[in-house]
C-alpha cells in the first residue's frame, strides 16, 4: 500500500479490494483486542461533516486509538499553506510548522478540505492536502478534497460487494440537480471505486458537467486494463437501462465553475432520480453519499424504497475507516482469525 490513503486509483485495485474485505471482516466480527491502543489520530476538518467525522472517531476509538478532532480555523488557528507567503493576513500559523508538530504528537493525520469554488485550475491541485502529504512524517488520510473522497469510495465499493459480484456489472453515475455547485470529489471517487471493482461505467450528465479531464483519463486507463467499458451520455433515461447500480450525485460544472445549476423545473425533473427511471434498470440498487436534498436530487419513493442502500452505505463508512486505520498503523489487513493476514508495511 502507498504510505498515505488519499486516492483510490493511487492505492490500486488489489489493495482497495483487500481493504474492502478487511472492512467486511470488521463488520462481521468487530475487533475487541484494541490493536491501535496507545496511538492517536488527528482528524482535521476545514469543512462541515457528519458521517465522516462520526465514522472516523468511532472507528479510531473502537480500535483503541485516541481520536483528536480539530476544526481548523474554528477552535484552532487558521493555517496558511502557500510557500513564501507574507503572513500579515488572517492566518497566524503555517502548515510548515503545524503539520510536523501534529505528526510528532499523532500517529496519523486526516484532512477534510473542500475547494472554494473560485478557480478550478488552482483548486484541483489540492494545496492543503498536498501540504499535509509533503510535510507529514506519518500517514495522511484524505477525508475529502477537491479531487477525491477515497474513504467514501471505499464504502461505496463495499456496499456493492455486499450485494453482488461487481465484475462485469453496469454502474451508472448520474448527475442530479441541486441548489448549489457541489464539489466533484464524490463522483470522482465513486467512478474510481466502480472501475477498480471491474464494473462497466456509464456517466450521465448534462452538457458542461464533465468530470475532471485527468480523472477521466485515469478511469479510461483502468477500464482498458480491466477490459471494461466507459461511456458518457447526455440522455439520462437511456443510461438507466440495464444498470445494476445507480449512484445519484450532484456536482458543479467545470465549464461554469462556481455557478449554481439551473433551477428550471423541467430540467430538474429530467435529471432527478425517480422511481420511473429506476424501473428501467436491472433491479439496481441506489447509492448516495448523503446528505441528500430530497425531491431535488432524488425522489422520496427511491430513497425510502427497497432499492435504496444509502443508509447501509453510510454505516459502511465506519467499517472502512477501521480497515484504513488498521492497515496504515499496523501494516496488516484485519482478519478475525487472530489477524493472520500480515502484509509488510511500505513505510
């Protein structure tokens, strides 16, 4: 495994699958030996969180580690990351000191840092996450950045594997309406999780709502290696036909970066996930990372219906967090049989 957990594609298909199986083992038989006793993990949030914060804190504590949750800029100092910056503004601390200090006190660091929605060319570089990766002497975990949300993607793949053998199945990532221009991190990682699992990927989105070109090239590369298919369409109903998994998610336009999606009722109806559209699938399950705007992104009938796996998907965030922490801090994947799956650490 790579030293950090900040990208699913960087982690690789084999390692991602092993982490998912480790998480499933934790779910079947939770560890009671507290293998991370005496260790501490700093969870650093620059943005709001519910599932990510709770799942990470509970996972760390369950394994015996001490979770330290920090809200950067609110309760802690606001941090600058630019090299050569003249710090005469509202940031009294720089990552060059903050990150090494945290790394000396904690055994792993995790960061949630959303893009500002102003300049995609700069924000896609993930300056905060890259500063943590560069300056930390301990493993770094991405809790969502501009380019990805690997912890969510890991739970997505786990939820799929609980219900089917994903190889060769049809995965639909469909754009959904919203009142805000949301980040692209979740759709990026959802697509990565699907292709790494050997699924055929269809991305349905309106014109101007493509994923990041670099991510698309990586997805195409994985599909070529796996012998699977990737297609992009602007025809939502056509995309649903034959799907085994439907992932509904809003994201902002790179063509009009930072602008909210159209509020036209007909446009929203065309792209909202509905029971009628789900009926076109091959008895697909429905996934969403949550939180979800009911009857904007997806109808109540879908969220509350038998196809929805969104709550299971959210629960799996806790089990996959355990798998990641265990792997990074012990060098091994968890096995309920006395943890007999040693894999040498790459640190």
